[in-house]
C-alpha cells in the first residue's frame, strides 16, 4: 500500500505496472519520497519493488536452497551471504586493522572498536562504551536481568 501525506488515498500494486514503474517512487511530497507500507507488519519501503520483495517473508515460501547444507532462504541475497560460511569468503575488511568479515554490517559494528568516541552510557554508573552490545552486557551485570528491546530498538528494562 502507498502512503501519501495529508491524504487517505491508497494505491495498490497491480500486475499491469512495468518493471520500470516498480523502481520509481509514485509520488513525492515536499521533496520526501512517499513510502510503501507492508500491510502484514507495517514496515515501510521507498519503492514498490522493495515492498514486493519483502512480502515474500510473510508467505513462508523459501525457494532458494543452499547446495552445501540444504538450508532454505526467501531471498537470493540472503542465500549468497549464507554461502560465505561454507566458502570462507570474507570480502569486507577493516581499513584500520585489516580484520576481514563476511558481511558489511558486521564490519560496520567492528569499526566501532577503533573509535575514540564512546556514545553508549550506563544509566546506573555512567561508564561509557563504544558498542551498544557491550553496554547491554554491562547493564545485565547491574540488574541481573536481560534487556528487552522494542521494535524501534530502544533499550527497555
């Protein structure tokens, strides 16, 4: 579904849309790209094509299979990342220490250890951390409780 600012109009995807149309946002409002909303989970996307690709996760269909271990996936991109486990491929490297990673997101988290900045602060004692995961482990030490996270990734106690 397409969300439009200040309007209750909705647009639904139909088979008559061309591939070119799928890669182009339908409307912009004050320079902001309109978003497409998944009716199943509420996640938003800037393009219809990304919404359609996402909606496969709600069907449970996993058509892509790892030929090494048989594990199945709903997207080819996720299968490709998975296969790096078997091949040992680590295409992303840290420009500071040279450590290599199989996923860009893991490299980005790793890079935080080289930063002087410590943006995560403990509400109990004020100790600061470079990584959110280290703060979360530390807070457990104070409370003895595991941390719950809301959908917005905010830390709840």
